[in-house]
């Protein structure tokens, strides 16, 4: 790594020295121009991490599924206040008939504790389990705020498939990856379109008793089983491309479509505050949500809010993190897009401190650090 961005370098290298990660990919766009696109450290011991490696985004990939759903909303094929049971009639049991798409997107569906069986069971069995499930105890579906890491995202994926009558992977490819020019992003380990080149997936490590240990998430069955809320992966420059499109929708896309991926009013709706000031039962902190997006919540404690964007991000900043490893966001007021992925999961406390330090360093290096 060059010394052009010493504060960023210090944060990443200090984390490597402390055994929090082996390496990190980082891509930053400012006013539409790529100002940082780098990889530091190792993908695995003895192998340099490169900007071309695919990184596991985990929940950092959720906004892509949100945008695919929003495309159907724009086309009038669904409404955000439609009950899930409109599309999945088998879901309307055990008091779940009133749960809507909006409840899923703002994380009030009350299905946090459902055992999905993923990745050991088939897609169809996962959908059956969620549809047959009873809402969480002490939860009021549609009212109780609590981030859903997995369960409801399978429902969104199945709704996409039933409305479009084609597989999620095809919808993802034609709706986002092809038009945006994200050839190295995927949701499973195998290529999903003709001519697509497989990209080496960097393994993920977890800190166990002070040592980073490789976990088998880059191998089957997890690497080859789709999860619309957690299985997307790719170089972080692709994630930055995605957020740049939301920051400033282009007039034309790489496949000669005349329409942007989403219209500006739709993007504004996704990134507005829809759940405000509520204590999240999963994140154990007040966190504001848009529609499938985490909105800047530093007002509730810049040094305590999980998966935040640091002390300098504007109030309108939106994005999403991936558990203990990934962050992607857009700060429209500062014309800034940031995406990064560490390949080490060091525990929530260590990760949140690492994220805050890196976010602040990015703003300071670019001269955007104003309170």
C-alpha cells in the first residue's frame, strides 16, 4: 500500500498486527471518481490479497435484493404494503397473514428466530419452514423492531421468483449485475451466466482464542447455496459501483438500456427514514431503517451504534454492513461512496471499533471531516 493515505493505512495495518484480519479491500468514490481502490495484506497466509479477489459481503449484499424488489414496485407488479401471503398463500398461518413487504424491509416482521435450515437444506424446504413458522415469542408482527439476518430475505427472494417466474440468480444477473457492469459479483460459487469467469473467493477467518482461524464459508454447502440476504460476494469495487448508481443514477447503462436501474423517486423512498428512533431487539441499540437500508444513526450514539458510518457522515447516509467484516454506504451530501471488506471476523466489539476508525480515517484523508 502506498503512503498516500497514511491514516487509512494505519487503521488497516494495526488491525493486521493485532490479529483482527489478514487483509482488507477498500474502494472509495468521490464525486463520481475512484479515489481509492486497493487491497492490503493477505487473502490467506502467503497469498497477497488483490482488488480482484471476491470477498464475502454477507448482509452487506442485502440492498441488491432490495433494489430488485423495488424494480417490480416501479413496474406496478407489487406494492410495499401487500401482504406476503398475496404471493405466498402458504405463509398465511399462525397469525402471519398481516405481515407485509414493508414490515420485512423495516425489520418488524417478528420472524428473527425461525430456523431456516440454510445452507444444509434445499431452497424449497427453507421456504416451507419459514412459511410454516410461528412468529417469535413476545413479538408483535408488524410492530416489534428487530433486525432479521436471514429468514425474511428468503421470502423476498421467493416473491421475486414467483412474480417474475424465473430464478433469483437470473433476475439478479439481468436486473443488476449485467446492466451495472458487475461481472465478478455472484450469489453462489458457480458462474450463473454464459461466459462469466469464476472469481477466486477469498476465505473468511474468525478470531478464536486470540487466533484467526479459517471458517468453511467459502466452501460447499454454504458457498454454493443461495441466500438473498447473505450469500452475495464479489470485489468491493463492484459494491461501490452499486452504491454509486444509487447516488447518481446514470442515463444509460452498459447493456444499452435507456432506463436507470431505479428512478430517483424510488431511490429516495428506499433511503428515507421509515423506522425512526426505535430500539432494535437484535442489534440492541436504537437504529433507523429505510426500506432494507440502514440509515445513519449516529444521533443515538456515534461511538455505540453498530454498523454505523462514523462521526463525519451526513445524516442522509445510507447503506448496510455485513456481520463483522463488510461495509458499503453512500453519503449523498458529500458525494461519497465507500465499500470495504475485511477477511477477519474478530468479534462485534473489535469490529465496531475497527469500522469507526476506518470510516473516520476515510473522511479525514479526503478533507471531508466536518462535524
